[in-house]
C-alpha cells in the first residue's frame, strides 16, 4: 500500500473538512482554490437643491461600473485578492438650475429669485480607477466542520493604487475621468452564523482615501485655471446587518439559492472638490479655490439573490435604496441637498468557482 506524505495528508484533510458554506459576506474559497468574479453595478442618485427653505434646482448622478475581481486562498483560511473597477459611464446632470449671482447684502453668492438656466449640458466621464490589492482571512469558520466553529469571522485589509483617471479633471475634450483617482486603504470585518435555514450576519468597513495632488482646475468653458492643487476625497465608514435565507441547498448537486435581506448605515467625511462641479452655477471667483463638501450620514435597505447553479458557477442580483441626509455641497455657498435625495443601486454578477 502506498504511503501518503504528511503534507499531502494535511492538504487532503483540509479540503475534505470544508463542506459547509458560510454566508455570502464571510465566504472564502477552500484552501488552494479560488474565484473569478465579474460584477456590474448601476447607481442613480437624485434630489433637490435648496437655499434655506427655497428650492433652487435639482441634480442627478448616474454611473455604470464593471468590477473585475479575483481571490485565491493561499493557506487554510487565508486568501489574497484584487479588485479592478472600470467606470463605463459617469453622468452628472442638473435638470433644474438657477443662476448664481453675488448678493451684496450677505457678501456671498445666492440662487434665490434668480434666472433659471435652460439647456445645461450634462457632465460626462469614464475610466478605470485604481486597483485594490488585499488579504482576507477567517480566524474561525463554519466551513471547517472538524473545528466545530459555530460562526464565521472574516477580516479584510486592502490598499488601492493611484490612477491617472479622476472625475475632477478633464481627460479628453469635455470628457472627464471617473472615480477619485487617489490611492487608499480599507479595513473590513464580518461575522455570520447559521440558524436552521437562516444565516444572520453583521459587516463593517472603513475606507481611507489619500490626498489627490497636482490637480488641474477648469472654468465653466473648460479653460485651465491652474494646476498643482490638492484635493481631499472623502473617507467613509459603513455597517450593514441582515440575514441570508437559504431557500434551496443540495450539497451533492452543488446547488444553492438564498435570499439576502439587509439594512445599513454609513458616515461620509467632508471632502474637497473643484468649485462648480457639483453645482450648476457658481461665481467665477470661487473656481480657483477647491470647495469643501460637508460630512453626512446615510441609511439603506436592500435585497440580494444568490444562486449557485452548479459546482463551478454562481450568479447574483442585488438592489439597495439609500436615503442621503441633507448636507452642504460647497462651503462657498449656502446650497444644500434636499431631504428627497435618494440613491438607487442595482447590480448583478457572475462568479466562476475554481474547484
């Protein structure tokens, strides 16, 4: 009878022990296995603009993004991964807008009782953002049945490379880039467990954006105002909790279908951006000074559908509706977002399982 080396025996034991499946937020491929994912996301954010109690306009932001991802579990419960977002189309528009004029009584700009702006062209952009490179691991996991763990704990850390593309600068003619272009770091954590057919979970993530330097500012006609400016993209923190309900699970056929019901809450810090980018009209004097957007919070509710059709493929459909709290758009002007600002995110993806 042939003898098995200790290393091969350990590998075989580890692979055989991983039969259960954690919730989607804490899922990690088995040892020496990996996943390749292509996700599509659509975002639509729209709402009114107010100065005091008066409505002075509206704005809408749309974005189509494809994200390429890959993860490889290099050791038991330890994986490395990458994410590359490609913004196919970014569109910022102002369906309703009022002219910004100087108010000598306050010494600042105002949109109150000014002429409406008709036929304002949308702002377009596209491009590839920086690459996320990271590591994730499960100190304990339900997938290792031999350990007897009754919950799964996933930890994630990643860094993002800087990109030459960003939405703040023109890339080609009137076309801008996409994303914020700066590097960044992020830390995440998630916990899940199994209760009959339900897998409740809670997840956290903090993203720190780095300063974007040597930015060029433009006027409303696309003429260069100057270069060498620094911008501070926003940091954000979010927490999400929910339950994944397993409606179908056939381990022998590698078939599984689950429904994810979730709610979330987030906080976005202040950030600086070119004056006149997120407002339909500004005074020419402010365009040479980056504008500060105030911090704000948001709350969301969503649903997800996850289906493993067979051993080597999974697909998903997700949707989230987010309420954005009112906040000041530029510190130069008393214009704030309305209480009707909503952000709808839709997405879908295909995951190839290398097993």
